[in-house]
C-alpha cells in the first residue's frame, strides 16, 4: 500500500473559498507560470503536510494568507484528507493536524479541528505508505532504527537548487545526518532488503542474543563444575570432622555415594550435633602424617625414576659416541684391506728410509681387525626396542609421580586450611552452618551440572540456525541484490539520457548508491557528477536518475509514495523572464533541448508507470504532450494565492 496526491488545498483565514490545485494520478502534472507566483512553494507545502518538523514555506504572501495547508492522498480503496494548521508567527511549525477519510466534498475551514499531532501524523503516513517495521537490531541489513515517511520523503522532492546541483542528488542531502539516513534506508526502499528479510534479521538477532546468554550459562556451570572431585572430597571430609557425617557414610568413596551422604544432611542435624574436637584433631594429624609419608615415598620414587631415566639417556649418548668412532675406524681398515694380499712386509719407513722399530701389520692382520670391528659394531649399534620402551616407561612414570605429588601437596594444604578453620572457630554451630551453606551451594551446582549437556546441545543448534539465517539474509546477499538493482537502474538511466545530446551521451552512466551521486563511465575512467562540467547535464542526470528510481519503487511494489516533484528543470536553458512566447531566435536550440528534457518525464509516466510527476515550470512548450499535461498556467494575475485573498 502507498499513495499519490489528488489535490493540494489551501484554506484561508475567514470565510473565503479554499484554493484547490487538482492533480492527475499516474501522469505528468505541469504547473507553469511567471516568477513569484508560488511555484517553488508547492514542494514545501506538500513536505509540511507529510509531517515535516518545520514549515519551510517562505514568509510573505502565502504564510500571511493560509490558515491550513492540506493534501488529499489516494490510497488503494480510500482517500485520506490531511490538513495541518499553519505555524503561528515566530514558530517553525504547528502541531495541530486534522485527518478525514473518504470526504466527497471539501470540508469547510471552520470545521477543521485537530485530531492528532505531528507524531501521530508521521505514524499514520508511514502506515499508509506501507512502510513496515524496518529496524535491524544488529544493523547488518538496515539501520537500528525504523524507516518512516520522513525517510521516504527525501526521495520525492527536487527543489530548484537541488535539481541543478552537481554535488547533491537527493532532497536535504547537504545535511550529513540526512545523507547518512538516505544511504542507510535506500536498500530497503529499493527492494534489496524487504520486510521478510528484516523479520529474519530480527530473528537472527534474537538467536544471537540467546546464544550469548546460553554460552554465558555454560561458562558459569563449567566454572562451578567439580571435575576432579576435589571440592566434593573436601566438603565430605570437613563434614566428617564437624561431626555432621559419619565417617562410614560413603565407604567406597564413589562420587554418587558421597553426594548422597551430603544430600542426607538436614538443617536440624547441622544445628544439633557437636564437634569432637579431639577426634577431629587426631584424624587431621593421622591424615597429615599419612600424606607426608606418601609425599616422601613419592619423592624417593620420583628421584629413583629420574636417575634411571638419566642413565638410560647417558647410555644413548655413549652409544652414539662409540658409533661415530667405530665408523671412522672401519673406513680406515677398509682402505687397508684394499691393498694386494701379496704385498711384502715393510721393514723401513717409505718416507725417510729409516729402519722401523716394529713391524707394520700385515694384510691378514688388517682383514682380521676389520672383521672383528664389523662384528662389534653390528652387535652394539642396533637400537633395541626394549631400551626405547624403557625410556618411554620411565618418562610416563615420572610424570605420573609428579601429578601424585601435586595432588598430595594439595591435600596437605587443604588439611592445613581445615585445621586453621577449626582452630579459629569458637562457635561450633556457626562452623557447621557455614559448612552447610557451602554444601548447599555445591549441591545446587551438581544439580545444574546435569544441564550442561542440554545447554551445549542448545549452543550447537543455535549456531547452526544462525549460520543458516546468515546465508539467507547476510550482508553478501544484500550486496548482491543491491548490485543487481543498481545495474538495472543504470541501464535505464543511460537509455533515458542518450537522446538528450549531452556531452557524455555516448557513454554509460550509473547510480552510485554509496556516495549518492551519478557517475559517467567515460573513456578515461569514471567521472562523478561533481566533475561533469555542464548545468544542462546536472539537471538531466538528476531527472533520469529519479525517474529510474521511481520506476523501480513502483515496479517492485516498494513502500515509497508514488509521486516525484521537480521544480523548474528547464531553468538552465532560459532566464527567469523567458517563456515560449518571448524566446529569441538564437534561443530556439535551447527550446528544443528543453523540450527533449521535459519529454523524458512525460514518457516515464506513460503506460503502466504507477506514479505521478508534479513539475513546476517557467517555460511553456508548444507541444501537444505539454498542453495535455498542463494543470494550471499562472500568468496574467493567476498564482497559487488567488487575487481575491489579497
């Protein structure tokens, strides 16, 4: 659902007749006339009736004579009459709004009474335009705020200064906040993001919040979980020492039996039983002695294991040295063995010819030494599996002994803490109550431990669901849809601009949704609108862009009012005092260019366009299509404000 305008109505002060400006639906509506007749005020009047926070109608004749500004909206199956009181002197706007439905005749000015305020009007118009809740809590697909009719209104108007600007493409874009809101909401208004996507995004945000909450619960329970059983053991032994639990209550020491013994303790028992201080001290002493003896045994065993491990490693080192020396000797013997076996024994030095004190080894001696050394190396150079297994076993045994020593040391520290608490406790009942409180907290955590499995399963399912939702409406999917829409827009813009004989008509133009501008893809690269050097091109590119945008809004059924206001697009061709009747012969070419430009708007509204264009003009074109689109001609004393009001 959305709407168009069927008429603009101004109610004067007193009992004079209202001024009615009728408009055609799904058509081009041209209001032409002289300067100073109120043409540019039409945008400000309609914007004021669309819940603007400020009345921008200029001070002077219009403000002095208009009591109520009104528009009639045509929505499917109904007509809604919206009137807003003019602001009082010195006030930027009025908060008085009158809304009437399906009025066949215009209401009398005296019958207009406020029924809502501007906030209510904004909500009503947002609903009539079909703008659903668009807030995305995560800000991934849309802003964290919901779009309203005020966001949509920035897509409807092109004032005289805006349509000829080379830096501003949208209404109010000079305000940085407005520019950001246009950029944020445009994907929704164009259809890259629809209401179903936003509902899915909100569901995804809910799932993410739930996932964070469940993950926090898992972390808390994991922190409370008594994985090693040390808390349970300490509480049980402390309960025995305090006389609350019988020492034989859990003889097997099984976790389930110890928990059952703790659960069996009642508050009455805690308050009644006395502590056997002497017995507790003896039991603590016995456990301390046993643990210290265990610590000594563990240290001795650990030291012995470390010594054995060191010897094993030393053996490896010695064997490695032997292997290296034996290898060198084998190489030397193999060289000697290669000599001929018939060589005579040497009795004198081959270098100095002096007689040797002892005979050199014979070839047979060398061969015998080689065979002996090879056998020795073969025997001792192997890597016995038993030796490796022994090293691994010793390492594992040392680690196990170290863990046992740490555990025994922790138990000794717990005994010391328990003894200190008992020594410092003067009130045995308070000590038991304190223990009972810790037991109660522990048992609650034990009960909650059973939830861990369910919570972890919930975490897994939420992660899968979020991943699936992300694939459906993630940022990448939105970017792809937006790129597709912008591509179609750019094709339509290029086709509309081609017949206008602009400087860059032979090159494609495109809409830049990020920078909110128009770009010409020239022969040397992209040319943004601010670098296009022609006022004629600035106006033309504004027109073809907004016409293409409105064609997209209408064809995709987007919740944007089906109306576009263009204020004096032919201004770049004629000075203010020119019109069709006074165009000089040297301006005939400009008139032809103006006719081509205005015809673009006429062509866009033909057929099943689904939106209307309201154009205010100074020039008058002598063409049938122009005359067919002409709503009023404000010349020869005719204007927005009737002469009889003045």
